[in-house]
C-alpha cells in the first residue's frame, strides 16, 4: 500500500473506533432501559379518528421502526424513543402526505397502557392533546 492508502485506512479505523463504543462501555442500566422501551412495540390507535402508529422494533439508540396509518400508510421522517427520568417517551415527525412537519410528542402511561401527549398539526399550526390505546393483536381475546 502507498502512504496515502495507509493513512486513509488508519484514519477510518480510528474514526470507527471512536464512533462505535465497545459493548463493555455501555451504562450499567442500558439493558433495563432498552427493555423498558419494548413496551412501545405494537399497534396504537387514536380513538378519536382511527389514526394508527405501528411500532415494529426499537434500535439500540432508541430509533423506532414505525409507520403511520391515516388510513393509508405513511413513513415517519423521525421516530425516536427514550427516557425522561422514569418515563418512556416517543417522538414522531411526519413530512409525507401533506403533513409538512407535523409531530407527535407522546409519553407512555403504564397505568392505562396508553400513549398520551400532544399532536402538532404543522399546516394549521395547532396543537391537540391526544391519546393512543394499544390495538389488540389479531386473534387475541
């Protein structure tokens, strides 16, 4: 290898080493925190309109594999979960389908098994208090 290639390879190796923490560096409660975000998985429906958020998975960084239905399927530009103290929170942003940056800022309520929070309708520049209830799985009684 020439010197430039060696320097480039070294720089890339260093960048990856800095950007990706070793598993041993994870905080002591990381597994518990990650597990608590799993409560968000499933389909959530807004009783006041039938709008649905389907959460299929949660990445190690809190990124949600989620989709919005009204009634057609729309992708989220951003779907992220995390903790605010002991509370589980989720943030969603829509840019497709005429939503122009509308957002949901939701908190999980374990007592009611609901997601509650504020919907910001960007086009009309209005905020609404909303709640989502967990949609029963097909075949569940």
